[in-house]
């Protein structure tokens, strides 16, 4: 009887730990996605800045 109780407790603990692991994985995936989106936005902004600088320089050098 005691072994069955131990086994049930162990199974419950394992289930709780697996649930917590899933939650952590979901949060990590969400954070990684958010970071990638931020990086893409920053790169896009930098690309726009460089394009504007190139346009400005070409206007100056044409005169």
C-alpha cells in the first residue's frame, strides 16, 4: 500500500514538473519570437537610415 502511494505521489510530481517545463518552454518560445521581431524591426530601421544617407550623399555629390 505504501509503495502504491509513493508511486502515485511520484507520478503526480512528475506531471506537475512536466507542466511547469511546458510553461517555461512556451515562455521561452514567446521571448525568442519577440526578440527576433525586435531585431528585424531594428535592422529594417537601420536599412532605411542607410538608404536615406545614401540618397542625401548622392544629392550632395551631384551638385
